[in-house]
C-alpha cells in the first residue's frame, strides 16, 4: 500500500511522461512514508473538463491522491505532499497562457474493511 491516483487534465497528456512521474512518486513514497516498492500502485486518469470559478480558461489541473494505511506521522505526510508538489513542478509544464493547478491529498484507509486481490492471466 499505498494506492495512488493521479487525475490530470486531458490537455496535459502529451506534455509529460506519466510513467516517469509515476515511478518518481512511487520512489518518494518509499522514502518518505516507508512504503514497500512493490506496494506502490499509481493510476493515471485523464479528465476532459476542468473549470475554475467563472474563469474562461484555459486551466489545467493535476490532483494526486494517496490512500495509505494509518500510522504515518503528520510530518511524514506533509513531506510526502510537498515532495509530490515538487515532482509535479519538475515533470509538468503547462502550455503558454494556461494556468496549472496542482494539489495533493493523503487519506488514511480503514484497515479493517480494506481488501485487495491480484490475478494473473
């Protein structure tokens, strides 16, 4: 564990290497919250629309969400969030005239109800 989701504006799809960013996020999780490398699973999802307030745009967003088991300190979670924001700035450059909003959320999973499975074909 962790389960990591990266939602990004579809307009950013060709502007960054998702695999490289995912690997960097996974390595950061190992370093900052003592996650096991094989437990880090990062999913990327493109979003067709992103609207900010009453802005006519163009605006883009990258939102990274971590679901982790409880037990990490607030300081470790803050370091992870700050590290992810730095990685996003390093890996993603918005097109000229486009605003890029980035955010990170880290949430604890209910250990008693969480289940997972892997299948091999």
